């Protein structure tokens, strides 16, 4: 089955490094066609360069995503970026509510506004949820349910179905201490059931948090894990090539 693999480059690279990595991705995807859908999310400056270069779909067999968006269509939001402008340059996805953004002050209300703006701009939101610290199954389930209910509050079934959820336990991000694939699979099932119960919607749920070329295969083997959100390992073409070809 086809899975969705997202590369989140965060703010890790210089512009030159981003362009080099892009050339390596192109090469890797040209030499071996993957059955998976690839979405690359570079920093904004690199994103603009990549979008300008990405005119020919055959040589760029992946989609572009942003790492965040501003919550308004346009307006007085110094330092923010308009989802509508991103859409115009060929961006189709946006990560929203990543835990690193939440740590900078984004809350569930703001995330809901950003989701609505993304949907209006016809960007598909990739919305991140996850508990901060390791906790019991019951507690983490309740925590995530609260996050989802607040972030999706008032959205219609058709809107929720456009959203891709990323389950990213914060303790697993960049820690080399990932959530075990079998545990993640159970949580993904619970998230899907919860969204079905509350919004009558079926959603795809991806796992993120210390995914690498060794553990990716385990996650992708589970039916409730629809793909991966990869941070650190997406910066290494050696690792990412392996991950996208499982
Ligand atoms: P990581 O990051 O793969 O480096 O843990 C994942 C993320 O932050 O989305």
C-alpha cells in the first residue's frame, strides 16, 4: 500500500545545502521510483527556490509543503507567511502545530485558525499531535483527544477528511528514543476511532519522532500507520533513500 513520507528539514540547512539535498532527492527518485508519496518541507527561503525550480513535474516527483503558515489570509502579521501565496507558487501542504511551534507559543486556538486558513487556501494541513512526556496509555489517549477536539472544533466532516494527522510524541522527537512501532500502531488506531466518533471522518495518521533508516520499515508495516514524518533522517540522502523505498 502507498504511504505518505514527509521530510521536515526544519531550519537545519544553509540555502546551498538545501539545494544540494534537493539535487540528491531528485537523483534518488529518478533512479528508483518509489510507490510512496513524498512531501518535502524545507525552510521558507529554500521553499521559494525549490518551488521556482519545481516547474517540471517529471523531474520533481514529490510535493512541497511548508513548515507553518500565518493564520490570516493577508494582513499585519510581521514575519508570517500567507498560505495563499504559498499555494500560488506550487505548495500543496503545510505542517501545522508542530511541537516546536507549540513550544514557541502556538496553542490549539491558533492551530484551529491556521487549519481553516490552510483549507481556504487549498493547502492540505498536516496537523501534529502528541503528548509531551511519556505517560500511561490512558492518559496520553485523553491528552491527544483533547488536543484534537480543540484543534478541529467546529470543522465539518469534509474539512477534517482533508487533514493528515501526524502523531508525534514530543519525547520521541529528535531524541533517538522512538515510540515502538507496535505501540504507535495502537495509538494510531485510537486516533482514527476518536476522529470517526467525534467528526464522522476518516483520516490518515502518520508517525513522527526519531524515525530513521533502521526503524522506518517497522512502522510502515503496520496497517494503521499511513506514513512517516521524518526530521533528522530526512537530511541524509543515504537514510532518506532507504526510508522512501520500503
Ligand atoms: P525527528 O523529527 O525525526 O528528528 O525526531 C521529527 C519531527 O520533528 O517532525
